[in-house]
C-alpha cells in the first residue's frame, strides 16, 4: 500500500513525547490522512487528563479512550502472578499492558475502517514487537506504521525540537526527559543519566520517583497488611473484599509510602541489546511476595518445582510479545490448575523497602506441625533408614565398583 492510498490511521496515543509529534508527522507524510487517536486506560491515572484536547489540537479527528485495566489485570497479570513469572527480576510491567493495547488498537482500526494503525515504539525496543504481534493476531492484513523506523529523527532531543517547531505542548523539559511508561502495575524510567550503569539513580531527588518514596525516606514504623487469596487470585486486602485491580491500586499507595518495589536492573532486550532501567512496582512486588508465601504451604514439591521451571518460559513469552499464542493458553492452564488450592491469608510487615513475612494460613495447607515438630510426634524416625538405603543404593554400588568389590 502506497502512502497516498492511506486515508485513515488509528494511532496508539499516550500524549507523551513520541505520540505527540506523530500526529502532525503522519499528516505531513501520509497525504494529510485522518488520524484517530486511541488511548488505552491501563491505570496511568492523571496522564489521561487533557488528552482529548491535546490530541485534537495537534491534528487528530477524535480521541477514543478504552478502559482496559481489568482485562490487563484479570487476564494477564493474575495468571502471571500465579506462575510467579519474572523476567530477570523484572515484574513485566510494560509487557503486561502491551497485548491488550495492541488487541484493542486492531479492533478499533477494523471498526473504524482504517487503512493502517500506528504506534510510537522505537526500533530499538521490545514494544514494537509486542504491539505488532497483537495486531497481526487480530488484524493480520492491517498495515502497520512505525515512525521510528521511517523518519529522520534520531533522538529524543530532536523530537523536542520537532515539537517546539510545531507548537506541540509537552509535559517534560530537556532536563527531565526520561523515557517513562506507566500503568497500574508499574512505572519505568530510562534514559538521561540512567543510560550509564555507573550512575546511581537519584531516588531522593524530588520528582524522580512517582509511585512512592526512597526506602531512606520511608516511615520509621512498619506497616502491616494482610492479603486474602482464592485459587491464587487476590480477593481481599486487610479483610475487605475487592477486585484485583483495586487491591493493586491500594497496595501501590501502601507499598510506595514504605519504599517497596524499586529495582535498578540491566535487562536483555528481545532485540539483542542490554538496557538499563529503574522500575517502580510497589503493589505488584507485595502481591508476588504474598502469593509466594502462600504457595509454600499449599503446593506440593513436584508441582512447585515444575512451575518454577515453567515460570521462566512464561515470563519470556510475555516479555517477547507472544501472549496471544497456543503456548500461552497451555501455560496459563497449568498456572490455574497448580493454584487451585492456593487459598488463604498472608500477613506482611513493610519496613523501609523490605517485605517481612508476618504469618500465613490456609485451609488447604500441606504443612503439618505434628509431623515436623521437634517434640514427640507420630512419625516413626526408624523408617528413614530404609529410605536412605534405597535412595543411596546407586551411590553405594558405584563406590563398590570403584573399589573392585562387585
């Protein structure tokens, strides 16, 4: 399809630096096409304020906003938590949101009769893959425009120059020009001084952290929380029933105030380079920790160890943009089945960036105090001798062979 044939484009629009300049760029380079801006509400809160006015002023014909919070949480985040999926200690914040955004972008483009979809992901990052695999799954014939793979702009500095030349208002300055991504689950920080792993992040600098405070600035008294789970899914916080997305929202506030969930990592991108980022995931870090505590007493050894192995594959799948795949469906089924008895209450103590277990209970516990106690019990310790003899028989036979005694 030639550029001149494209009359209508649906743009995944956040109002950030990249997508702010993409609207006029599309109109300049694609024959003054109609641009429909699509904003996904994945829990970025105040970032949606004033978005419609900005989109229209910069050339969009309209803004469509879709609330995808619960879809992201219930269909992606909760299964990933059940699997304890982490990518190199990263709790997959950006990766969790991209599948549902890409899917909705494709659906809106088809409904609007668009000729193409567009996103602001760079040619260096993972998001281009995540968006486009979702689009290919739900609109396989749709043309995809990725300006970072087409335009002459080479840096965020040049993006700001373009925005200023086109009178596009920005919420950032050249000095605070971190590349950020925010949703209900997390906030990422990349670029500027963080590009050099030798530089210490400015956690105590006002405005750097947005979801919480540095552990050094957290209260001197601990905060206790209790979380109830049913079949591996969070269902209540401090005894109050609520949906999972609301639990995450409240834990973000509690965890953030206590300096929880801040990590500084260099991760291996899908495209083959290493990338340094600082991530804030206060509520998610607490939920993962609590869920893991409950699994300890409710899942048998073989299932737990198998799940720990599969967690690496599941995290890779999410990170690499293959959420809409048969493998995801199979692994999610395993996550759900392995969590059918992960029901109970976990109490935690939060203190200056630390999460400290404070008690776990479950009606389906496999922990037997009467078996493990150091006091008198019904367990016959003499039985261990036969077990060890059989378990160690191959080792014993090998030693006998080496000694020429077989």
